[in-house]
C-alpha cells in the first residue's frame, strides 16, 4: 500500500494494541486522502491526525518541523535561529529534540501514576500536508512517474513517495478547554468545595510533573481543564430542584511538553 507500507513496519506497539490501532487508523485515513491538518497556533508544525471518518484522534508533531527545525512551516522561528541564535530559544535544551521530550513526559507521568499527560509515543507518519522540501517533493513526483512509465526500474527504489517523518503522537483529549478559560470562570463562579479540592489535587500533580521533567514552558495556554456537570436525570420532584442529583468532575490535561528535560539550568534571558 502506498503510504501505510512506508510506516506500518516502523510503528510497532506490541505492548499497547489500543494505541497501535489508533495509529493504524491514522495511516488508513491518510491512505484514503483524509490527511492530518496543520494547527495554526504555536511556533512549530503540528497537526491534528484523523481517523478515516475525519474525527481527530491525535496531535502529531514532526521532529523536522519543531520551532528551530529546518522544515518549520512558521518561518519566523527558523529566521530567529539563523540570524540571531543568541537571543532566541532556550540554550538549556538540546535543540530539535522536542518530540522526545513530549514522549518522555508521558513516560514520567505513567511511571509516577500522575495521570495528567495524555498518552504520547514516538511515531512515523507520511502525509502530503506535512512540510517537505521542494527536493523531496520533486523526488517523490519523479519516482511516481518512473513507476508508471518504467515499473521494472521503479521496483528497485527503496521508497516511492514522500519520506516518513518521525515525531510525537499525543492522543487527542475531548471536552477540554484551555486553563485560562476555566480559571476566569472559577473566579466569577467559585467551585463547590469537593470539586475545588479535586482541582487542587490535579493541579499538584501537574506541578510535580513539571518539577520532575524540569519543564521550561508552562503557561495557561498549554494545560487544559475539563469540567463537567452531569445531570443524572433523577428529578424526583418537578417543583423542587434540590432532588436533582448532579455528578460533577474535573480533570487536568498537560499538553505541550516539548520544552522539558534541560541539560543545564536555564540561566539566560530569552525572547
């Protein structure tokens, strides 16, 4: 098969059949023309990966499109790196290793039983919506042309089409909003005590995670909150709403963990 053939043998998750199935469905979607869609926010090339029905199942961040990667589609970061490297970025981090930081944060979260980082693993994917160099695209077109015209020669090609990209794949979490949104709401309309305690407990887990992975970048736009008021429908009296039993739950998700695991103290100014 055209696309999945390149990456299926690279994406083997024997210990996690559920995750393997999601990646397989993402590859099948790409095969059917349901391509990952670039996310407009942020300073790197990151993509909403979809299943064959077009439902978002994950966020894929290719190594080559990280903030200072040579194929970052948001060229201002690459410009910073080339023209004034001393003023931008974080000198305490190994450059272009954000995808490993994302996967590493999930490993730490899992080992400590914190439960705040959505499942994240290193994955290989190919999609024409990713940012490829003009040379890669020209090579791909040439090989496809050769396959049509001289199949015997084309059979010797190691790969037909675009090269796979390695990156982090984080499962998409539904029903969450940016922390900033909920924090403003909670200020105006304080939480019930039991939910406030649960929220504090979740937040403490986030703090522990960031302390252990030495995260250098946690603003209110890169952790999410899901707050649900569920009505059980057990309304025993039409007149008296106190009999309506509601279950409430609150949950934090720590996303964007690509700027962690520094090799030294972040001791300099940065833009």
